[in-house]
């Protein structure tokens, strides 16, 4: 048990809540990409069965395992054929942006539902306090990890959504030059993630920013429900 606690990114007794929050966050994120791509005219993801809230079609096992031990991972990217859009650049930005935005909305929705249930006395009414504690732990991971997914995916480095947004937003000539160095940008991304000193000054501040964002959501919900 001690070995597992040292290996994992989270405490072993909180692992189920962490995994559930990540699976939900990844599923909603990728579903949002697929859904909006299909609505805007690209059926690629729909034909591959990706317009679905079934986690099995979106999960990448290796990415999930890495997230458990390093705090960083990924789901299967949704394939998008931008040529199918009437306005490929604008609609490409929309499809890329809805993934991170969906995580932000999911975090806010979770905390509002939690405080609403608490306000009406549903949470806290259980005979076993462990149930209340379990719900609180799950809500914590749902809010913090979805805030992190929002912040993290907006980094303008491949293969993240922020890079796709930047590539579609830049003038065509600048976008073409950016694509020429895409492989080197990917290497930089991997270095930032896996080299500890670089990670401490890049990825870790993102966790801090996500924490501040989550805290603001808690404060917002407390104001609404008088907590």
C-alpha cells in the first residue's frame, strides 16, 4: 500500500473519485469536440462513433495510466476534417474551443449542484458521514481537475486545443510557418511535461491557476446559496 501511495499522483483512498472525475471530464471534453464538429458540417467523428457520452470510445488507456502516476494524461483525440466546414478557420476555432470550455462549464455546474443539494439539506442528511465525505471528495476532484483541463488544454502547443486555436486564428502565412515547426513544438511540449525542473516552472503553475479558478467557483456558489 505504501508503494502504491508513493507511485500514484493521488492518495490511494481517493483514487476512485479522481479516476471518475477524469473519465467524466475527458468524455465531456471529447464529446463536445465531436458534437460541434458534426453540427458544423464535419461528420468524421460521428461516423467513427465519437458523438457519444460513452467513456469507452474516448479513453486512451496509456494516457489514463500516465495521468494516475504523473498528473498528466490524455484521451483519444477527436478526428476533425476542417475542409468539410463552410468556414474552416472560424469553425475550426469553435470546435477546438468547445472542449476546454465544456470542462469549465462542467466544473461550475458540479459546484452549483453540490451547493444546491447542501442548501436543500440533501447532503448532510445521510446517517453515515462517510457518504458526505465521499461526495465532497468527488466534487473536489470534479471541480479542480476540470478547471485544470480547461487551463491546460489552452496551452498553444501541439497536440493541445490551444495550438489548434492559434493555428486557425493566425494569418495563413504565419499558420503555415507554425506548421513547419510543429514537430519541434511537440518535442518542447514533451520536455515541459516530463523533465521535472521544467515541469515545476510550467505545468505546476497551471495547477495553481486551476486551483485559483476552482476557489473562485466555490466562492461564487457560496454567495448564491448563502454558504
